[in-house]
């Protein structure tokens, strides 16, 4: 959106600089996200009383009328309408400040517009490339398919050009994102898939790491597994959402896999990739989750080699199937289960990081450093943050770092001088 608007002569300024227009990109994934959306809108209206407030994103898409009815909102723009933002803004700025306008189109048949492919100017080390949007699934707890529509992918040639441009502009790592990333290519003509895309991108000269955002276990096909476990460019870190270790709950969540399938994928990855970074999301307290279901989740987590977990206490999302399911789990029980799972995850994470001590690793030095110590901070291929002293010109480059300590939140290390450069 920023690139689109800048191409039309708009310039981004901080909110405190009383802008003419404030664009708020909302999230609707949880009730808490909506709360912070509301807060952001109120803050914009307060700090920029003469400016026009434009609200877009997933909350605008799913609840356009509700958003328009909030005081201070001038324009509501749906997700498929974002490419029209420059025209919509031009109209808004020339018209009277009357009732809020709503430009929210139906997502059926929406296309995915490529984002401006020029190098990012934000100085980040890693570049994010969205290859797919929308979701083919209907998980019972999730509002995303209503906010993003059906799965749609970008053309592989276009993505290859975009990634090459980003690597040439100095991004050693590319993170591929998508809501239903594993579905990549199934909507394209000719049909293609994620394995084919990764094969193509991994061959780009100068790319150190190609990292995947989140991938459902059902998408790990044999060709994909072969590529992921063999390519030195694919980061040895996968985020494979689990949500529950109970098959009964997975069915009720309408997740498209079983625990056996999950275990098979993880064991295959971990067997082939030493020191695999493995993350997962887990929901605790989904309606109907009995003590035995939670015990199954905890048991699965204990036996698989997770390096980190994101634990989410279940919260009801209006408009989803799960919102009307019976078997609410009492809040205190949910909190206790979340605590126990987080504790188990912290133990595993610590053991994982301690196993890295004494190793020399390629580390992508991030643009932001450690504020307190003034050290550089980098990310290993398997997604561990390491802080170490080093020269400023290493920022955004790949360094060789000896990991010396993993006791704190962030591992510590020192430059491996013998191999530096
Ligand atoms: S896979 Fe399920 S949880 Fe993920 S976006 Fe699609 S519907 Fe939501």
C-alpha cells in the first residue's frame, strides 16, 4: 500500500506529524486484535483531527459496516480493494467530509495483485515475499477464510524476478509467506506447486536462505520433503502448526491432518536435518477439550523435537463454527493448561539452544541490534537469535559466529575470526 501510494506522490510520515491521511491496516484473527484495531483508530482520530482516517485489512473486510460506524472513520477499504487505494484516496481528499464511505468488494473471484517488486527501502536484512493469499480450509476456530477468500497464488516467473531483485539489492534471506502456503500453485494455469517454486527460487545466485513461514503437515509431499531436506538454501527451520495433540479435537477443529501424519512429517524432517528448528502453534481449551485430550497434546509435545511453541488459550471468535460449539472449558483450566504447555515448551527450547553452544554457525546479522549491550544480533538458519560484539558493517550480512552461551532469552556468541568475511 505504501509503495502504491508513494508512486502517486504520497509520502509516509509519522502519526505525530499530523498527516492528511492515516491508513490503518487491521487484523481480525482474535477478539484482542480487534480491540487493538479500535485503539489504533481512536488514536489516529485524536492525533490527526484534520486528517482522513482510512481503515482497511481483515477487520474492514469482515465487518465493514461496524468499522464505518466507529466515530472518526472516513473510508473503509476491503482487502481486494487495496490496489484501488490511490483512486479512493484521491476521491476522498477532493470530496466533502460527509458520511464514511465503504469500499468493500466480495472476495469471490478476487485476484492476487503482485506487490511492487522493487527492493525494500526499510533497511531490513530479511525480505518478506508474499507468494499466496487466501485459504482453502475451514478450521472451526478461524475467521481468516472470510477475511481473505479462496487460495490464490502469484505467477512463479514473477516471483523469481522479485526474489532475484531482492537478493541483488542485498537481502541474503527471503521469507516466503502465504496464508495457506502449501496450497501454492494449485489455482494457477498451468498448475504448479510449492516444491517447483522452491526449486526455482533456491537456484538464485547469492541467496543464503529461503525460509518458509507456516506450512500445514498435509502439504509435505514426497517431492517437497526431498527438496526441503536436501537443499542447503532452504533454512533448516519449519513452522508446522499443530493446534492439538488429540485426534478427536483435531477433527472437531476440522484440521486437515491427524497426529500420526504430523508425527511422520516431523520425524522425517528431524531425521534428515541435524539441529532442525521446529516451531508450532497450539491452542489450549478448545471447546470439548477434556483432560485426556490435553494430556495427549502435552505427551506429543514432549516427544517431538520442538525448538519453540506458540501457545494460544482458545478465545471465541464471533462468526466461526467453534463459537457455537458446546463444551466450553473453564477459564482457570485453560490458563493452567497454557501454563503447563508453555513450561514444557520453555524446557525444550532451552535444551535446543544449549545444544548449539560450541558450534560455529552462519548468522544473518539483523538491522536492529541489542539496545542494552550495543551488540549485533543475528539469526541462525534454525532460527536462534544470537547476540555478539562485531563491527557495524556486518549488519545485513552473513557472519560466522561461534555460539558461546545459551542460558538467557537470547544466545550469545563471538565472531569466528578465522572464517569471518
Ligand atoms: S488453515 Fe485453518 S487456521 Fe489456517 S488460515 Fe486456513 S482456516 Fe485458518
